C-alpha cells in the first residue's frame, strides 16, 4: 500500500511537471521575439547599417539620458544624429555572443517581454596613419517594447565617455 501511494505521488508529480512545461507564458514568447530583435539591432550596430538598426525602433522611441547632465530622455531623432556621429568616428564589435535576460514590470515584478543584459563591447578607432586604438568595456543595456514588437525605450549604462577619450588619445 505504501509503495502504491509513493508511486501515485511520483506519477502525479511527473504529470504536473509535464503539464507545467507545456503551458506557454505569453510574456516568455514576447521575450524570445524581442531578444531576437535586440540581436538584430546589435548586428546592425556593428555593421553600421542604419536601415536595419532603426527598423527595430518605434518612431516614438526614447532613450534614457544616462550621461552627466543628460536630459531625462532623448528622442529617436536626437539619437540618430548621435549614432551617425559615433559610426563616422568609431568601430564597434560585440566581443561575445549576447546572453539576454528577461525584464520585469517594475510594479508587478512579472516578466513583461523586455530584454536586458551586460554585454562586452570593443570600441576602436583607426588613425590616419593606420594605427588602431581599442578599448573593451561592459555595457548594461535594456530595451522595452510595444505590442507590435518595436523598441520604445532604451537605457545604456557604461563609462562610454572615458572609452571615447582613451580611443581618441585624449
């Protein structure tokens, strides 16, 4: 009798875990789709491909101003000018395959399809004489999405200003 009760409990636990694994959480599906979009953004950023890069962002997208004395938010139009200037001066390379983490709604603490993570990037610049300077730095980035899968809010945290100074030789 005891053996059959133990077997019954094990069978119920196995069934419950199998059923639990087969249920689909819509937020996790959004996270997978959105992580793929961020990977596309990273590839486009490295390739300096503005069409592919900006194609992932909503027209109303904003960036958190994280630099010293930066405004709270920066518009897509402003960031396009910033990224165009960066691409003209620097080269960027992601140093390892990205490992994306799911974000959560700050109020509910439940997954919401947002994507974030720490990523090791290399920033480099080739001088007119052909010499190249490069630095590597960890950058924390987060991306929030609308229901259409477009990025609507981005935050980038790192000491990029110091990285640019080193690469420029300042």
